[in-house]
């Protein structure tokens, strides 16, 4: 590396819903050996309308830098919604990024997040938006059900500047076809192997070697490292840290207890946590694991002093999911009868979806240059009854605006994956009105005049043709 | 300025099927039932009809498209037929087509038919439908109750009512229509209910419960219209004439512009203003004897009392609870039970409303016959439809009156 690349911004999205691990244990105790009842913490859950892509969009939005758009987008996930449709381009279009940027998808390994970081750091002259996101399905009663969680993390990397949060000082990668777990293409669930074998035979072999080579390259002693960021259980991380000589380094385990292992996003999520507790100048070692290891040496920088606490904020914004069964339904792990209204054909007119992509992907309406009226969707003739000029509108993005609830209902008749179906009229801060769906809002909570912001979510799914559709929804601020 | 439709066309015959869950009948049966009554009422033979209009909304699980289902069910003699569809204003659109045809001189006698067979879907409530290829990609998959329930949250917030207060007035509306329908043998729902039952009913779409919602019914209604001269040649003496037929569709303001506050319908006052002008009505509160409005949900009827000018803005809950719109009130509303209890076979509804006004004006409404302001029976009645949802809709207002009624 000629010049150290820096982390300029970081963003995190942890879905609001949390399922207590004790609730999972209680529901599945009959099928599990005794001893799981002491389960602590909660697992973060995608709402029914969230997936790896929607979480990625939210994480990326919270890493947004108004002063510089990225030249490249890397989307890292093992659970991207489409196997063949560019998820990174979908991400970029939801973020309204230029169509001339590079976009790449990384997956097939939980190391994708850290490998993406290393790859981005190697081209430190370009600004890269790196987003890692995973929402892995877990079989009811499985050990993974207790330990996994859903989340996304985003880093904006590029040439360092005074606002940088951390610098990437050195990186090291070791590949090894060690099957700690796997999931074949098209399969729903991971197949996991014994933790002790993984620890003894792989992690305790590879990580100390990678770390010592990393420290040697940087001319540092292990004692200089203040923070050790590594996914995995507390027991394993402690054993590995000792083997690396990093027993004095702090390990922030909040992401494990309060969210769960979020796959490719996990190292970056834990890094976001570590950076919030680090002081400028602190040295950090970040480990990614998956058919080998990535090791990254970082130094916390002065920009941290002014950075917001996105990780703590994301953990704090939570709402308990009291129903284990409803969680199973959201992940299609049980087949609930939603009645005949759920049979509705959701065939997509792709010609229309493409023609209207600015409206649907980037939530762009129109702003009339004659009278200033904002409207959605953008139309040929201005909606303002005092104006009605033709072809006077320019694109106007509403995704980052705020709105106000003008009216709403909680509809128990309409099909909803999480009844009731809540929707209503929203007035945008800059004017304009749209009948919209609300999400992450429970029955009885919404009021007229509530302030809302807008989030990119799954609108619905065409089960007959296996196609997922997305659009923007309102959620209370 | 156009001279308008007033008194150019009269109704010489009307028919209406029984409304309800007509499991054993298809749309053809329902049309024949309404048509036989209208033909007998008019005292003409079928082949005197020069042209006919068919109003039907949900063609997909019903008649199929085009006007052929009408021409074929009634075996009309290959006269011109036209299918119209304008959401819940479809029945009134059918009437408008026939009335305009007669007024133009193109036809001597025209038929307006409206029919809906809703109960072939296999579930309760209205059938599912697409909102358009683009709209399906961004609009919520709302239901009719959910879309109309919006009025309640916005109305309560705007006028400072608690939802409990507003729901009391809404409950009165439902109870009043159930009471009226006990005296209508053709109505779908003919039992009395109490305000407490309305308030305790299962939730449909906040704040609407199931007893805030109208019946989902099968049915047909029709009218035979002609000129006053031909009506007299047919031997008719008391003539019911069309005083006004107005339509005001949304142009997108409610959906997209911030000027609409969501607490009422933007189009109804526009249609009403034009209709009162066309009919020469200066003071609707004093001149109109009875009204049939689009009470698809209790909250809809409540806000319509203001949109049509019968209640002051923000005062409808008080007027409702004071009994102003009850059968014995100043302006009886839904004396036949309304959409709520007569039922709401969509394509037929506008014509069903006209049927009730027609019967009342001619003194043929049986047990529920009103005495009118004069004490000699009502002279002027109004019908109103709201097709669509508050966010985008088609409001229709028609005024029917005795041809002798001076306005």
C-alpha cells in the first residue's frame, strides 16, 4: 500500500425487531437438550419486509457522506436476494448513485466483508462504499437459531482526510478449505460442525499466524494493540486472543449478545462497535473468518471525536418481537394460512418497472420548476390546481425527506404478512402527498401528525414467478 | 352556458331486484328480475327501447367485459348497447348515458341497467383487483374499508373529536340505516342493531368495525327514460324528471397535492354545487326532501353530510346524533337502508338510489313512505355516489323531482 486508505464513514443497520434468546429456548426446549434455558440476550430479526438488500441500503444511508459520492460499490453478502440480478446495482440505484460507478458483489464466504475491506483499501485512491449484509435462515431448534442475527454494516473507504475515523495500516489473508460450516447453492440452511474442532484445528492455527505476520509487517508488538475484533463465541475469542498475545486487548461483544452473528456483516459491525469505544491513536486488529482468515490492522483517527454513535444507536432502536411463531412466519419457516386475499397475483409489468425505475428504486418524484410543487409520481402535467403546466417537472428525490402522517388506518381485512396492514396519507416536508405503507409500526402506535422518514423495503413478492419487489415505506422517526 | 338536463327527460319505469347474497342467481337472472319490473311499470314492450346502457364494475368475476351481457340476457333486438364503468358511480353513469341519449333526440326511449354479482369470489368483502400496472408497484394494496377509514383519523384530528366521540356518531348512522331497512322488503340486511353492537363489532380497518361497513351484495336495478311528451303519450300523469346529473372526478390533487387535508371528499362539493345550479336549487337544506348518499362506510356518510352542504363543516357528528338524517328528521337519509343495508351491488347502486327516490316521489314506498316537507309527499330527492376512494374518486350527484315541482 503506497498511502494508507482510511475509513471515512461508517454506517450500521440492525433491524428493530429483537427476539429474546430465552423466547427461542422456551419455544424449542421440548426438542433440545437441557441447558439452553440460560440463553441470554436477543437476536436481531429482519421484519417481514427486510432482507440483506434492504438492510444494506439502510446501512449505506447511515454511512452517507454529503461531500463525496463513492466511485465504487461493493456489496458483500451470502444471502443477497437475487442469485442472478445485480444486487449491487440495485443497492446503488436505491442510493441514487451515479450509473457510471463500479459495482461488484462479493459472497460465497463469511469473509466477504473483510475481503471487501482489504480489496477497497488496496485501491486507496478511490472512494469505495463497502456494504456487508446478511440475513441467514436458521432451522427451528438449531444452534444457529440461537447465535445468528440479521444486520448490515457499511464503510466508506478512500484517501484519508481530517475527518477520517480510522486508517488501514496493514492486511493479511490466509486461505484454507476448512469446512467449519457450509451451505450449498439453493439450500436454505447452514450445516455447522463442532466448535472445538474448528477452534483447535483451524482458528488457533491460522489467526495467530496471520496476526504475527501482520504485526511483523507493521513493526509492532502485540502489546501495542488495544482492540481485538473477531466474530465467534466468547470462549473461542478468548483462546485465540491469548494465542495471539492479545489478551490485554478489548473485545466489544455487544454485537454478539444484542444482535447475533450477522455473517459477512459481523466483523464490520463489531468494528463499528470497537471504533465507538476507541480513542484516536488506538490500534485495532480485525479478523474475518471463512475458508481461511483475513486480518486487518487499523489505527483509530481523530475524526472519531466528531462521529456519531451509529452502532450504539442501531442497537438501542429496538422493539421486542414477542412471538416466536410470527418470526417463523416472517422467514417462511411455517406456512401460515393468510386467506384467499393472499392469493393475489403479483405479476410484474417489467416494462413499467423499468420505465419508472427512478420513482420505484430511488423514490424520485417531480418538482415543478414553474410553481415549485413537489409531487409523486413525477407526471407530465403539474398536479397543483393553480399551475397545471406541462413538462415543467424535474426529478426530486424524496427518500431522504421527512413527512407527516395526515391520515392512517390499521387494516385487518387486507392481506398483510404482519397484520394489520397499516397505511395512510403522508405529506412530505417540502409538499406533496402520497398514500403509503407504514413499516416497523405496531397497531395502536400511530397518530395523525406523527413525523416519519422513508425506508427502502420489500413491497411484496410474486410467489408464482419467484420475484421480489421493493419500494419505499414510511416509518416513525 | 349550457342549458342543462333539467326536465328534459323523465323516468317512466324502474325496477330493482332484491339485494343480498343471491347464491342461486347469476347477473343475467338479476338483470331480468329488475327489467321485468321496470318494463311492467313503464307499460311498454321491450322492442320500444332504442338503446341501452349497462353499468357493471367487477367484470372479472362477474359478467365479463362489454355490454353484450345486457343485450344477451334481455334478448334485446340488436339495439345499440354500451357498457359504462366508473367505479362505484357506475350505476349513475349508466343512467347518465341513457338520459343524455334521450335529451339529445337520438333516442325516444332508453334503458339504463346496473348489475353486480359480487358473491362469486369465494370470500367475504370485495374482490381483489389491480390498480394499474404502475400503481401496483407503489401504492399499498389497500382495501375499500382501509381507504375510507382514513377519513375518520383525519376528520377527528382536524375537528378535535376524540375517536370515541366520532365513533358514537358513526354508530348512530349504521343503526339508523338498519332501522330504515326493516321497512324495505328488498333490502339485504333487515335487522335492527344497537349502537353498542356497532362499537363492539370486530375490527375491520381502524376505526371501522364490521357494522360500520355496507353489505357486499348481489343485485340489479334499472330505469327506462324518455321525454315528457312520450311519457304523456304512454298515459303517465305524475312524472319524475331528471333535474340534474353531475359528475366530478378527481384530477390527482387528493393523491398528490398537499392542499387536500384528507378529512373529506374533494369532489363531492364540486359535483353538488353544479347539480344544485343545474336543478335551480338555491338552498338544498330547505328544498331537498330526501337524500340517498354513498354510505359505503359510516364515516363516509358522516363527511358527506358536510360535503353536500347539509351540515356545517365540523358539525356533522352533532347533526347525526340529533337525528337530523333519521327517517323522522329534517332530511331523511337512506330511507331505504342505503348501501349499508339495502346493499351495495356496485354497478346497480346509483340506479337503486334513483329507484328509491322515484318510489318516494310517486308515493309508492309502502311502509317507509315519507310525507315530505309539504306533508303531501316529497317532491325533490338527491342521490350521490362516490366511486373510488377518498384519495381518488368520481363523485356523482343527481337530483330527481316531480316534473311539476317548481324550481
